């Protein structure tokens, strides 16, 4: 007897199904999200599964409004050049800022509206894109649109997690800026004065030589004072840019982690009733005997419904297989045998192992990204940034490494949502829960891609003469207009597009192995 959701009138609404699945989980008001989104993201997500989307959107709008106020406060604080508890100075600056905004509105109302509307569109568009990326993590055995709605709800409720991140980066920058200004005021350094050229200075005369010598002396003295100045500086001012870069990297990594914790929390929906299908051809096996064969493709029913089917990835059995061996097996099988790997993954049982697999890949990915950015810098600047890090490039590399990891995490989520969308149709299974596992188990592919991107960037810089030669010889239309640097960028982007296409293809291949999953 095949039972479907429609046959069961007693359990219908999502809320009721949820209540039946986990009656013990208390419910929170959506407004709890303003604090709990960054304090306890997973608990919040579990306890707000019932919240209707329009209420989640109100919470999101409130968080955006609070974020705007926070940014105004941070800007006013930075302009006041005072410590944050100097409330009077900051309030005066806020009033000044408000006057400035009103003036802008009076003078150029159309520009003002355009600017506000544009900013609003960018924020809302990013939130919806993030929600689409969250769908795979939130997905469970439900229609595809249910997973999308869950992604939207969790992202809107999670908007306020950006507030502490913005506050942390802003106050780090403002405090360092204040300390730096304060130190410059208190340190009485005498900078040498530049020499004045004598009137009617002629090249090649003894006066000219004397003037040249004065210039050299001046530069040397200036360098000496600069070294003295830097030595006298406290370490946190000497490395201020590095520290700000590190703070931004930390805030970004924390925000992504918190978002993922919330997005992947338990949904609490009971599994839906599906007819048992042949794993190989999708034929309905409802009436087939357990020891018989599929009447469509002739495969034993055991291979579709037996206890050994869909045992889960090797990483799910890492306690038995061994951590390192399981890691390698997953990496190899996901890349080399995607379909047979996809046949092992479970679609309807809640699994969390893939999240930890991805987490194990992230440090590797960041290390590769750091080395890539370092190599790119050295190839371009032809100097070792470790020797004198005046520009804070080491902090910039760390920020760029975290940014690269964040970008690739977004690509990963996009790959999963894309594959889920590819196979989505109302009468079939929602493959998002396997698509996100597929994308995560391809983490080592992302590491290899990062390594390639770094090496390719260095190679493209070093091969500049070749590019110049090519652009001169070939001189193809538009490319010649942009010159060799456009050719360099284009070849790098095209090579990386190739990696992206292979990645999306592999995610889709693994996911397709779960089309007829019964578990
Ligand atoms: Zn079959």
C-alpha cells in the first residue's frame, strides 16, 4: 500500500507536521532573532521554523535599520576623533551628519532617492541571493520550494548577525585611528626641511652638484627620522593596517560560520511518504517481492531496498574506516567516480558529516589562498613583504585568504542550489540534501582550484613579455584596444571559468546519483 502526503488528512500544514515531529522544541518569537542570531544561531533556527515569511522580513528590515544607525554612529565616531564614551562629541557629529544628509536631500532630491533606493536594492538582492545559497543547508525531505522558503526565513532572521561584525571592525579601526592621531600629537618629531635650490641654477655647474648633494643628504636624514619615528611607535600603531585587515578577516569568517550554523540547523519535519523506487531505473517497486527483480531493468530488488544500499559516505564511517583514509576516499570518489559516490549518499535521513568535512577543507583552502596572494604580490612588486611590511600587506593577505574562502563557500552553496534546482520538479524527490553533501565532499576540488588560481596568477604575471608579443603579433580587434594586460586577465578568468564549470558538472553528477534514493 502506497501512502502519500495527500492521502493523510490528519497531518497537513507544515506547522502541524513539525509539531508532530518534535513536540519538545519550544518556539521563540521572531524578534528573539535580533539577539539570538549571533548568540545561538542553531537554536534560534530550530525554534523559529514556524515563523511566517512576512514576520521574518519585518525582523530583517528592523536589523537593516539598526545596521544603518550603527554605521552612522561609527562614521560620526571616526569623524569626531574621540573615544567612544565621549558621547557629546559623537552626538554633535551625528547631528552634523544628519544636517549633511538633509542638505543633500534638499539640493539633489532625485540623486538622494536614487541612492537610497539603489542601496536598498543591493541589500535586499544580496539577502535573497544568500537565502538561495542557504537552501541546500536548510533542505530536508520536502518539496523544493519548502527548502527555498526555509533558506529565505533563516537568512532574513539571521540578518542581525552582521551587527556585531560591523561594530567589531568599525570600533577596531576607529580606536586605532584615534590612538594613532593621539600619538602623533604627543610625539614632537622634528622632520628635516627640504633644501631650497639657489636662483638661476644651471645644470653641470658646481652649484648644481652642491644642490644635488644637499638633496641626497636631506633624503638620508628624512629616512633616518622616519626609522626613528617608526621605532618609537607602539607596535599596535606600527601594524595598524595589518590589525584592521585581521579584524575584518575574523569578522567575515565568524559571520559565515554563524550563518552556516543557523542555515544547517534541524528542520524538525518528519520524512514524507515516497513509493519505493528502483535505484537504477526509477521503476515503482511497491508490489515487487523483496527477493525478486525490477521488472523494468532486471536488477535485484535487494540492490534498491536492501539494508546495504546508501550506507553513507566513507566520512560518515570515519570512526571505523579511519579519519585520514575516509577523507582521502571521499575526495577521490567524489572527483573520479561521481555517480557511484552519489549512490552512497542518503537523501532522506538527516546527516551532518559533510559540514565537518567541509570545515576540514577550509584551513587548507585558506593556506593555499594565502600562498597564492603572497606569490601574486611578490611576482608583481618583486619584493619580499616580510622584510618591511609598511603597507600592512600581510594583514591584507589574511583578509584576502578569508575572502577567497568565503567566496568559494558561496560558490559551493551556489553549486548545490544550482544542482538541486536542476533536478527539481513537483512530482520527484527534492535532491538538495544530497546536492549540498556533493558540494561539500568536493571541498578538496576547491582546494586544488585555489592552488591553481594562485599559480596561474603568478604565471600570468611572469609571462607578461609573452602576452605583449602575442598582442602585438595577433592584434585581434578589441583585445588590441585593451592591450596585453586585458589578455592576461582574460586568460586567467577563462581558465578559472573552466574549473567552475567542472565543479558544477561534478556536483550535478553526484546529485544525479540520488534521483531515485529511498533512504
Ligand atoms: Zn529498475
